[in-house]
C-alpha cells in the first residue's frame, strides 16, 4: 500500500482535528478526500506531507514516516503562496533547486493546458495563481500528490481546466489525494471517495462500489455527512 | 533562480535602505573632508559610527520576522522540499551575512578613507582586522540567533506567555553574550593573538591631548599595558554561529508547520 494511516489522532489544543483515523490507499488511484469544513481533511494531508506529527497512531507513505520520503511526496497547500515576483521561468529555477524531480517541460505544458498567462504572480488573478501553483505541484514526478482544495475559490471553467489537467497527469504508479468541497464537479475523476466527519473516516468507497449502491459521490456525500 | 537570489530579492528594500544610509553618511563625511577640517571630520565619523553601525541589527530582525510571516506561504513549499534544512537556512543566513558584510566593510572603508585624509597612520591590515572582528564576533552570531528565534516563533507560535518568556530570554542572550566575551578573553588566552597595531595620530591630536613632541604613537603608549589583541572572540563567535545554524537547520527539518 502506498498510504497507510492507522488510528491516527491529532489535536490542536482542545480541538480534535483527526480522531483515530485509519485509511489505506493503494497506488494508482485518484482519491477524493471529502468532508464539511473542520472535518480534518487539511490536517490529514499535512500529516501525510510530514508537516505535522500524529499524537497517536502511525502515518506511513511507502512504509516509512513521511519525512523520510519527502522527495516522493508533492504537497499543494490550501493557501499556497510563492514569491510574488516569480514568473514561470523564475519558478522553474526555484523548483528545480528545491525538488530534483521537477520537470520544467511538463510545467510549461501544464501552464499552457491550464491557460496560465506568462506574467509574474503579482499580476495574476486568484484563479490564475491557483493554477500556477497546481502546475508547479503536478510537474513534480512523485508517487503521492496531496492537493488541498485545488478547486476552492475558482470559477467553473477553471475547475474544468484543473480537472482536465489532473486527468491528463494520471499515472499508474502514483496516487492523487485531493480534498475538496466541489463534490459534484469533481466526482467524474475519482477512483475512490473518502468521506470524513469530525476527524474520522466514515466511509471509504471506490467509484465502482458507489455505483453498485446506486449512488453518485454527491448523493453519498449528502447521505453520509448530513 | 536559486534560494540565495530569491532571498536577496525578497529583502531588497532592506538592503537598499542600508545602502542609502551609507550613501548619505559617506556624502556628509566627504563634504567634511574636502571642504572642512579632515581631523574634525574623523571625530565626527567615529562618533556617528556609533549611531550608524547598530542599524545592522535590522537585518537579523527582518529575516526573523520574514520567517514567521511565511509559515503559511512560500515556506510550505520550502518546507516540503527534500533538500536539507541546512540548505534553506544557509541561503537565508548567506543573504544576511552578505548584506551585513558589505555594510560593515563600507563603514570600515569610509572611516579608513577619512582617517587617511586626516593624517592618521596605521598598519594596512588594521581595517581588515576590525571588519573581521565585527563580522565574526557580532554580526554572524546575531544573524544565526535571529534565524533560530524566527524559526522558533514560526514553528511554535508562542502565545502571550511565550512572548513574555521570549523577552526575558532576550535579556538572557545579552547576559550570555557578555559571559561568552569574558570567557573568550579570560580562558582562551592560549589562542593566537594579533600584534598590537601601529596607530599614529597627527601632532595636532597630541597637542590637543597635552602630549608634546610630535605625532602620538598609540602602539608605543599601549605596549606596556597589553602585548597583543586576542583572536579568541573571533573563534568563539564562529563556533556559536555554527552551533546556532545547526539548531536552526534541525528546527527547520523537525519542527511542525501547521
């Protein structure tokens, strides 16, 4: 298994963000991490990225603690920012310095596919920045992509572009775990949907299993999380 | 663009501010040297140096604040990278060190120029030694401490209680600095010493101080009191810097980033 979380708990003061969460994900799936606000999605992604430690339980990526395999995990933070004056060329310089697996050619292809203009970040709109950062994240060649709300705060057309980019990027040896509220728009691309509520996984079902239940992801979302 | 270039560009306003400060100060002194009394200008240069030199403290403060402000921004991308924390810390430290290295070199060079115009003679290595002392004994450890402080604040986000502890710790840092200075001078006397530099002040200064008989030779005057200049503070400063950078790199890699 590529990703394993066993009985993971993480609190912030009195607030229990993740509460005894267990989840196992194989390679080669696009997984939707779904839940209402405060369900623990971002914390789960940060635990997998190695930015947070679990208070209890174990987090494993490729059988190891995430910090030991940081080079094989790409993380797109929810409110990602970069140096404001960076343009595509500058970002290539930065990301090739930070990440040996960064693919400049793929980055440029993704920028084109996502219709990101050739200008600095400071001159871009919110949606354009989001696409720029997504392109930079997807241009890495890793086993695990953690995308925190990549569809948040963007218009419908942009959402379609992002989803198309994700589909075009899919590889058999990699897992894409993305948190989102935009269930209806994104459900066509999920191989699996993981529903979180109050820091726990309440349902993890493949698209096939949901179909057998006669439910769309959106319907399951309403039923499980209501 | 590498990390060093990015950090340099990020802090360009601070660097430009320091450069402007130097330009204004240099121009003021140049006017004194060319249109006034060079010896009097040297006195002004030395006294104003006490006011202008501490501006270098702004660099570690700004670098530390930048770290705290970035935790939810660019830092997320930097932190998630597999490159060692030392690479990131080194880039930030390198920028601060380069900026302050040039700043203090310009200060020393300006005073050197005014002193030469005023007729003060001294060994050619003296300006370089003063600069090295400033950089190794003061600037480098302060910068490294600023990075550790910034990383601690960004990683652990102390509340009001933690901030009170931090302020108290700042006083502790001053005490620690003083203790280290005494330790270097009293216990590390076996480390190499620099010879007493030759410094000869013009006759006018001697007359002003009531010493007759030509230029005032400070080396001859000081030789009965001290035999050399200890280099121990430089070594202690470098050791403390390396230790603090190691702590900063460890914090970078091991701390949590919510």
